C-alpha cells in the first residue's frame, strides 16, 4: 500500500517514548507524519540476511523504517500516517568492518574490534572491557538407568562436559551508521547471528540474536545448548544477582547455598538460576561507593549464571536428541517447516556505577509492556487519546480488570526498594470518570482486607504485630504504597 495509518498504543500507566520499526519492501522514499501532521525523522535500515532466510517466513520486506514515537500517553495511543513518497532509491550506508571502530550517542560509546566483536563500553564516567560471545554445551547422553547416565533433556540441563565450546569469531560484520540508530550486523555461522543496536538517546545497548536451526543429529548423539556470554574486567568474585520473578534482585553465590552444605556434583547446572527479566554483576572488591555494574535485561525467562568472576551467561536455545526420562517420553527436538526451530530474542545491556536496580527494572518493564502497533485504514478513524494516565514513576499498574458492571479490580505495586511510601491517587486511573467508592481487598480480590483473619506466629514480642494488616472502605481515593508493597482495590465507578 502507498499510505496507511499506524496506531501506537502504550499499555503502561506512564507516558513513554519509543522507537518504532516498520517493515518495508524496498529502499524507496517514505515519510511518517505525527498526529499534528508534521513529518517526523526516519531512518531506513536493511534486515539481516539471516532474518530473510528464517524457515517459513512469508514477508517480502527487506528493510525497516525506524521513527521515534514521542510522548505516547499512558494507557493511550497516538496515530501516525505512513506514506510511500517515490520509487527513488535511498542510499543506505553499509560498511564492512575491517578495522576497530568507535561510535556512540550522548550517553554511551562502544568499541567494536576489526573482527566485528564488541570489545568495550564507555559512559561519561566509566568504561569497561566487555566481550560478548556465543558458545554451546554438548548435552549429556545416557539411558537414564541411574543418575550418572541421565541424559540432558526437557526437564534437566546436564552438559556432557563442564566447559563450553565457543562458536567463534564472526564470519562477517557490517556497520550501519544512522541518524536514529547505529547497528552492527554479525554473522557467526549458519545458525548464529546477531544485531547490536545503539539508539539515539538510550543509555543501554540492544542485542537481538537469532539462533537456529541447530544441527540435526541421530539418537544417542549429544545435542547443542547455546548460550550468550558476557566477559568483562569487573572483579565480581563469586557473586552475582538474578531477579525474583521479575521483581527484586536476589544475590547468588557460586558453588554455595545459604542454608545447607552443597555437595557439588554438577558444577555448571547447579549454578544456573531462573532469570525472568534481568541479572547483574558488580565490582564486589571496590572500596568506593561507586561500583561498576553490568546489567543484562532479557525479553523472556532464561537460565543464567556467572561461572567466572566478571562473567555472565544466559541460555538461549536447546536442541537435544535423547529423552531425559522425567515424563515427556520424547527428546527436546522441536521442528517447524521440516527444520529445527529458530529462536529470535533480545538482550539489553546497561553499564553504570550507581545502583541501577530500579533503572534496569524500568528498562525491563518497558520491554515487557512495549507499545502495541496496529495498522490499517480503521486506525485513522479512531479517536486520539485526549487524556493520559500518569502514575508516579515508582508505581506499577499490575491489574486493571473489569470486576462487575460498575466496578474494576485495580492492583498496584511500589517498585522502590526502600524509602518513604509513595502516595497514589486512584482518580488518576480513570480520567473523565468519577469514583463512587473503593474497597481494599486481599491480593486476589476475593475478600475485603478488613475481614482477613490471619494466624499470628509469635516469634518474639517485637515481631508480634509486624504483619498486622488493615483494610478500609473509604471515600478518600488516595492511598500510600510502601516500598515493595502490592495492594488491591475494587473501585466502584459512577
């Protein structure tokens, strides 16, 4: 089509700005108009060959048009107009990487060496040597008659050896310099490739990887379990952190359990932990309050660990050819279009010296709840959002669910770790509506909180009343949320 509308919906309860990527077939002249009918800045970038070759791909798009959608209202939308202006071809600046290059934006600079490998990151106040690489474990093979013969499979990660096999250096690397985003396209082998992106104004890197189809082997042969590994010069010792179900961070210690003596029989898999949204390492031996930290945010739940000081690794893809005997009754050998599955995902990399737990969580939340894009003529007939839901920056809207014809279940979380409570006005969630009453409930909304009768375990006189809970039905539609607290309300509207 030569023209259509793009509606960008923001599912967060705060205003956000985001880069939008629209697939296009040719490198022609296009333009994007904002809701005020002004042209916005755009950039045309080519799709990697590895994307074009994904099995089962039906799209004929070979490029993406990037533009910046500014200040999208919370729980609201903006509509942009896309137009094909002419068939004149646009020059897309591609450069084969043969020498070390340094590029960046106003917050972050990165160095890529002549082999196309990410080598160094630098902010205004700090820099680290950082190498990102791909590697894979060979899965253990066995008949599962005893633990020593247990195969790696759907329910168990059990590498054949305790050392990974490096995928190797990129076979090719291309640098694309642009006004909105700089990109490095890396191809490592027939089943591993990656695009490293640095957007204008961003304080973090984006690494979008494609893994697969992994090699097909016969039964009783070890399969492949592919990781992305980040090696830095940060002296993190044996400590690292992973998130707790997307919320707050838990410190982990390699080869250690805090409540029992660990009998270490699986030195790799015993140190793997669930990473729902992010993990980090920091300079644990620094005497300064400003400690170098590296955070990796994921776009899905992955397994991760730190097996050496200054390192983090995350599991990306697995293809195995032996059942592990835990109930599935088949090997983890998933296929589509007659080939092994292809997995495509993103990591976001943040370097900082101050405590970045809250900043990293916001990046992870914006990835999880990124803007939803709609296309078509109907979008142009929709009303623009005239109001915006704007909760305090520390408050996350977990739930807004219709509870009855006149009421809504609202669940809110304070993502702060410590400090004073944050005041929240529930009226801010319902612009143009009037709240009749609110009732605080248990988290699931099934019981008024005032009616909850909990057992009180007396561990000490000091702690006896620590978990007392009070709920109220009130005409005051503001409330305080303590750090880390979640509260649920049934809100009745007029």
